[in-house]
């Protein structure tokens, strides 16, 4: 059956969203009329580009800001950048004695609340600005739910999405974690290209997982291919194997086990299940398979 529309939301989910919206509106409606409200949001699109959106509103002024963030910038950092940018933009407003930062990122507030553990530049910038502003203003950081039709949050969300879709990429320093994420992604791409070696002739790493057998046999094949068989021990930083029970002449290394059975590494890849049967028939499984 082909569905041309999304299934309806369950009634419990709708009630939950309505309840969250009501709680948030009660908080927002209690904010003094002359206070400055700063709605912030971060977004990542399907191309892994991120943006930040800021919507600042007073009783007689409003300001909308959208910005594209550096590539590999996380959504969490985009949320922090939005708060940082919002605090920077307050200089153009005639503030009363209260400033409300309204964000749908609970993790950002928790991060800043643990101020003694903050080490990232964006977090430190926010804390320094909060410290300076707190001399003259009362500042509130308030979490509000997202996607429950709160006008200020919806505007900030739209701005963040527009920022993520912006073609221009700003030059900015990346954090250590973002650099680590970029390197990890690059290394994964390299790792997925199989090495030119007859020991790994499969199309990609993890090939044993595609063999139609149980998990125990998959593990046995993987460990045998990598040389980490059950009877492997180390002595003086050298690998030691038990004596082969079939020929009783040499150590039962993976290479020797194959040679002793008249097999080669290519047989292990082209006919893995048959190779396992050979191991079982010649009672070699105790050398290879984990308990």
C-alpha cells in the first residue's frame, strides 16, 4: 500500500505537545513587557551544513539574524553560537533591566550551568558576556520546547534553517572536538577502501558479517582472518601458538592450519562455510573458536 501522506500523530503525542506549549507560553507571558526576549536556535540540513538563527524582540523593536556556520560544526555548537551572537546584538537595543535568552537547546543551558567545566571558546565567550551584562541586567536562560508553535522559536528556527542553506561558508576556528570529528570521518572513508592484500580480498571491511551463518561462526572467521585465534598467547612480546594436533610438528598458526589442511587463504574467502566444516572435521575448532 502506498501512502501519499504521513500517518496521523497519536493523540497522546498531540496532548503532550499541547501541554508543553501551554507551559512555555505561561513562562513567556510572565516576562515583563519591557524585557528583551532573545530566541535562539541551531540547525543542520541534509548536506551537513549548519546555521544559527537569532530573533530578538522588545515591545517596540525586533531583530532577525541568520548565519552560516563553518563546515563540520555540530548542532550543539550552532546553538551556542546563536546565544553568543544574540548577546553581541543586544548593544543595539535599549534594554530594560531584564534579558531573557529563550533556547530550545536544553544541553546548551546545562553546558553553561556547569560553568566551571566549560573549556570551549564559544562557551567561554558567552560566560564572559553574561558576567559583564549581569552587572547592569538580570539575565535569564530559559529552555522552551521546539516545534510546538511558539512564534519566537519558530522564527528563530526558520532563520537557522536559512543560515544552514546559505552558500557562503565563513572562516572560523574549529574546536578540538570538531577537528577530531573531521579526522574520524576522513579515516573512516579511507578504512572502507579495502587494502591491496590477498589476506583481505573482500569488497570492504566487515565482509564476514554478510556470510549466511550464525554469529558464532562469523566471529570465528573474523578472528581467524585477523590471527586472533583462541590458543594465541604471548611470551616475551612474541606470539605463541599450541602445537598443531593434526601434524604435531609445528605451531598451529592460522597460516599453518590452512596449509596443513591443504587450503589457502583464498579458500577461506571464497568458501568460508566449507572451511569451517574442515576445521570441525579435523577437530581444530578448539584452537580457533572462543568458548
